[in-house]
């Protein structure tokens, strides 16, 4: 069956809590026909504060309703700049993630966003996967497969397995075989969270220096790595766990505590090295050595982190831009692509990405109350998911 190409807007606010990314992608839910405009809206200090205070909390707990409302308002403001989008993929703000306990929490009501924007919104991407026994994360891996296929088609990547390493607040890696016919095909994707990436460095900068991040990795470059802290960090049982596996943002509080006695520069150097060491440890789980490691997410702007990765990973480590992709917008694009997959009833995760027993079609679709024509060739009744 061939589906028509749909212009989707993906909206992502990640674990770094720095702002919202929005990006247009044109897709039938399998192939990428093209990428479109993108934009970013940073959170104000007050907004970031509201989100930080709600971290680790579940629906109904203090501060969560405020964070959810803030998320809808911030996303609505940015999405309004994209009238060309036929459908929106709204990730929401992850406040807590406990797949072992059977729950994950992305704050923000997609139905309210659909109403405000008068367009269909696909949201709540992770719950169904967790309900079916999966990790609920990472979800970008199927999109990484689509990106590799696209880049191969553009002559930007060889016909060989590659890895995508995303360095956000948390890090995640996807081994991708672009020769597979579909992302859910056996052997097409193996993915998992590598460990903390920028979140511990950001928290350090915020706490000690009232800065948002270590710009360019300058502070880390001026410091010395405490190897004992790194060795202790790598002895954490998470690294020995067989993937797929995923992490809560604040799962590694012991790492932040371990650098408390170090100078600012040494602490930054050590936390930055830890992010790379976690990614290096993750390479041991690759089914075969990838031809190269394509780095996306904000961490690739950190020179200390990139230098540490080059030391700790045997394969060539390059920014994803080398494959013609936009490393700052990849996750936003992923949720646009996933939104179209949900409309088409295609799976959004599988055994190799979240550890579910069989591929899962996650996501919920909400239509504006006064619904217009469908963005898909299918009729409303044929569309899977639970209308909100
Ligand atoms: N110029 C820069 N120098 C240093 N670090 C940077 C720079 N730009 C971005 N970063 C780091 O990257 C982070 C943002 O990365 P990104 O937008 O990929 O994360 P996210 O989408 O919030 O997280 P996640 O992927 O975990 O959901 C910033 O908080 C900062 O730590
Ligand atoms: C529960 C949750 O929101 N996890 C995020 C987080 O940030 C990075 C990593 O941890 C990844 O597992 C995931 O995000 C990306 C977009 C993903 O699902 O692929």
C-alpha cells in the first residue's frame, strides 16, 4: 500500500528543559520525502523553574498541572508559526519515567493543543509501549533508520550499518541497518539509553555558576578528569544490563554527588567525560561495529564531549550533519515522522528499541472539536489509536 506524503510538524521539549524544537517533515510514515522549516523557542528562567520543580512527579502531584499548562502554551505559541503543518506530533514534557513500575509521564494535554491550534495532534507516544511491557524509550530509533535510508539515497552514507548517538539531557544510541526493508524488521534497529549526557553538566552549571550550560565545553576543557570517579561510575549495574534499556533523567544522582568536592572546572571535565564514557560502554552492545557514529543533540556542540568520544570510541565519530541531517532538529523531526506513522497505524517501537515482545503502535490522536478533512488518505474509522 502506498500512502500519500503528509506534512507534519514535530514538537520536542527534551530532558534538558531548555526549550521547544519544532520542525517540518514530509513523509508517508516510512520514507522521508523532505525536510522543511524549523524553529526553536527557549524557555524563560521562570518557565524552566516551573518545569524543574515538577521533575520526578506524577499526574496529580504538586506543580504538575502548572507544568502541563505551560507546556501546551509554549508549544501552541511555536506551532502557530507553522500553518503549513497538516498534523502535529507533540511529545510533551517528560517529568518522570519508570518503565519497571509500568509508568511514564509526559506532561501536556494533546487534546487541548489540538483545540487551540485547530489541527489534529498525535501525542502520548510512550504509554502504550510501557503498557505492553516495553521501556517506552527511546522512540527516535525507528526514525534514525528512516534517516539512514534517506542519507543513503542521497549518497551521503554507504550501504552499511551506522549508529546514531543522541546527546541530550540523557544519551541514547541506535544501531541501524539501512539495508533492512522496515524499521521494525529483525536486525534493523538496536537502541537504548547510554547514560546521562548533558543533564549532570547543566545541573552543575546551574547550581554553581548560575549558567545554563558549559558553552562549547570551555569549562570542561580547562579542567582535569577525575578517573576514579569515572571508574566508579562505569561500575554502575546499568552498563552491564543487556539492552534495550532506558533511564530516568535523574537516575545517576551519585555521579553528581561524586564531583561535589572538585573544583568547577574539574567537576565539569569529569561529568563531561562521564557522558562520553557511558557512550563508549554502550558500543560494546552493538551487534557489529558500525561504519561510523553520527552524533546528534546538543552535546555535539561541546568540544570536550566530542574529544572524549573520539578517544573512547573506535569507530569514526562525526556530527550527523556529515550525513546531510540537522542534529539540532532530529528529535523534533522524529516526532513529526512518528505522528504520521501513528496516523497510518504503523509501529512506533519494537523488540530491538524498547524491548517489547512485538512491534507496538503507540500514540494517541486528538482532533480539534470542529474537525476538518482528514490529513490521511484513510477515513477516521480506519485510523488506529484512541481519539482524545
Ligand atoms: N553550544 C553548546 N555548548 C555546550 N553545550 C551545548 C551547546 N548547545 C547545546 N548544548 C547542550 O545540549 C543540551 C540540549 O541538547 P538537546 O536539545 O539535544 O537536548 P534535549 O532534546 O533537551 O534532551 P533529550 O534528547 O534528552 O530529550 C543543552 O542543555 C546543553 O547542555
Ligand atoms: C522518557 C523520555 O522522555 N526519554 C527521553 C530522554 O531523552 C533522551 C533519552 O532519554 C530518550 O530515551 C528519550 O528521548 C528521545 C527523544 C527518544 O525517545 O528517542
